[in-house]
């Protein structure tokens, strides 16, 4: 197999020499050399503002990175995605999450079907259902209204709606609580059920495939709990609805397909919050707000489609990420939302980025000669500052940070928001500037410390700085700005996938563990081990662990 042609492209080669030339220049010097650096390296789109000036780039870097994007066909592949071409080659599927947020009337034919009409027919059903539940017209088996919604799903059928419900909690109806159960660990479901009453609970069983072990097991247990706690078979229809692409499995589970909200195989799990998978969000915030969420994402789609690469926010975010990963060697990126309501955003991005671009071969199966998706992780500011920011400032790895903040809060508590923003801006400034030896010395001298003491302290108190970061701002966190933010990262991931030439829309890497878990489950249930020497024979570690679990269970 040939390795990827990426490193042989003219733009890549020029970027390598450019990197050598720029290496010795500190970010402080880049700021000192250009009074308008902030203006030159920032842009606005779809209600979001991106400041990417605190990255180790100059105008030449940006020019070459945009050239790379052109050479790799980003615009052509983007248009192919929006047009419904089957760009998910290993699964022979189109990738059309953008159609889920297109306004009514947008026309797109896929396999002789009018996609827009299908999307809006389901949206209309969601709108009606949400209205019935929120108004109290939809009642449980004892005539009571729904007070609790439990979404049972995992991965894309959990992370998106869970993150969005948290992000939009100040828009939610306080009379209804939405809970999320994802883990096959019974502690998850048990903790939620112990607080609920079946007669006022609505379960949403959310699974694209309707075969995912964790979701099916939790759904069965929820059903058993419902029946054991006073519910009856006839009442199931009022308390269980499904979101899936697999109508026959939904029926087989016992949910009437009249209570199923469908979506389609051209919606990837991690791109599905815009589909009926977003039902818990719509129930929490209402259908109008859900539509604003879709409209915010659509505004970002329009920007991504129309703006030149040099002024295209997802493209710029992608190129900066690629530069940091492949030229500066950053193997992880920390996401720091300075907004408590975005606390699930890093976990959401983990799936979006790492399941999409955590790949090691090209679309043609050739090994990639370059590093792909970095590890994505993080937590809300200011909490992270008091936990792991030490390593980000003075550790041995270079870890870029994406800061995300809203300029205005949705609470009225005096003073908090300015303190929050001050911390956010100060951290990105500290990462960029650092603190030089001369600065540390003069500070310690001013405190009257002896030369000996200063010499001992200096190495510990110097900050190298020169650490890259982006800052994304929005006016307020609303359904629309949240929609735009998610779409921004979706398209960022897409652009990086095109440049690396990986298939960002499959996830074969999750399969092996699922298959092995089935075998091990059978062994834990008392099944016989495979004969020594056979291809299924267990290694001593796995066999030893199983033996310990078996003996603990007896
Ligand atoms: O195992 C990974 C995965 O397939 C994800 O891609 C997906 O979001 C998740 O499982 C859940 O799948 P489903 O919605 O089919 O239950």
C-alpha cells in the first residue's frame, strides 16, 4: 500500500519550510510585530466570533494552509456532501445532517426521494407531539401529565441531546425534567428510576440501529420497571416512544411505530442531534426554540458554503487545528467552555472529533503518513484552572485550548460574569505571553528576596508561553448560537477529514470490543472457554479476570 500523498503536495512541503522559519518566533513577537493582529486573525459568522490570533501563525501560514485546503479539494468535497453524494464510502451512504436543518422548501433528491419533504414531515410530527406533551394533552395511563422524560440512548443518541439540554436549561420548562441514561452499568438507570413514578414518566428509546446492547438492555429494564411499578401493557404506548431508523426492531421491542420518530441512514449517530434524536431537547425547550436551534446551525451551513476559505470560520478552525497537530505536534486539544451550561460540550466533541477523525488509513486504505485527530478533552472554566491548567501552562506538552464564552449571561447575579470573562481572557493571554525570566526576577527583587532565593525560584516561576489558543465568543448562549457552535465544529471536523483524506463518517474501530464483549458475556454467564490453541482461546489476563468475576458472583 502507498502512504498518503498528503505530505508530497506542494502546499504541505511549503508549510514544512515555513514552519522551520517560523519556529523560533514567539507569539509575543508576532503580536509586537503587528498592532492589528487581532483584526487580521479574527472573524465573525452566524452569531459567533472567532479570535485565532493567539496561534503560532502569520499571514503566510494562513495563505499556505488555505492553499493546502484548495489542493485537497475541500470546496469540491464540501459541495459533494451538501449535494447528497455518498461520501461515506465504506458504508455507501450520503452524509446529509445539513438537510436536517435546511428550511422548509429546500429541495434535495436522494435515491429518488425528496429529502427535505421527509425531514419536514418528521419535524411536523415532532412539533405536534411536543405540543401535546408540554400542554398536558398527552397523558399517562392514570390520566396524569408527563413530569419526567427519560432518554435512553448512548453515543450520538445521548451525547448531543444531553449536551444541548444542559446548554439550554435556562430555556427549559421547569415543570418537566429530562434525564439521560446511557451506561449499561445499572447504577445509571437505577439512580434515575429511583426518583420517578411510572405514571408521569415518558421514556424515549433512542437508537439509530435499535440493536445497541447498552440501550436495549436499559430499555428492557425500564419496561420491566414500568410494569412492576403499577404500569400495564396497555399503558406502554403512552410511556414509551422510540427514535430510530429501524422500524422493525422498534415494533419487535413492543413500541407501536405510530409512536416512533424516524430518521435515516444518511444521518450519522454523532451528527444526529438535529434529527428526531433531538426530541428530548424539543420537549425541554419547546418546538419553537428547537427550530431556532436548527436555524442557527443552518446559518453556519450557509456561511460554510458561501464564504471564501480565507474568511470561512469552520475552515480556519480546521486549518489551525491541523497546523497545531501536524506541524507543531500537539497530540491533544483542551476544550474550555467558560459557561457552566456548556459543561457537556467537551464530552460531546470527543465523540464528534475522535470517532470521526480517529483514523489511520486514507479513504483508499493507504496508511497515513501524518498524525490525525488529537485527543479532545476538557472541562468548564474556571474549574479547569484549579485542576489541570498547571500542566497546560508549565507541563512538557504543547496543548492548545479552545476557549468558548458568552458575552452576556442568563442569570442576574451581580459581578459573576465579569469575573468569569476576566478569567477566560486572562488564561488565553497567559498561555500566549508566558512570563519571562527577566519578569520573574524583577518581580521577586521587588519583593526583596535574596539573590540566592531568586536563583532557586526562577526556573519554577517562569512560564514559557507561546501556547496556542482560540477564543470563540457569542452574545448569549441561545438555541441559535448553540446550533451555530455545534455546526462550526461539525464542519471543522469535515474539513480536517478531507485534508487528511480519511472517511470521517464511519466508526469501524468500535466494533471489535463489541464482538469480544459478547463472547466474554457468555463466559461470565457460565459458558465454556474455547479450547486452548483455538483462535478464540483467551489470553491469561482476560481468562484470569473472568475467573475472578465468576468466583465473586458465586
Ligand atoms: O458504537 C458506536 C456507535 O455506533 C456510535 O457511532 C453511535 O452514536 C452509538 O454507537 C449509538 O448507536 P445507536 O444510536 O445505533 O444505538
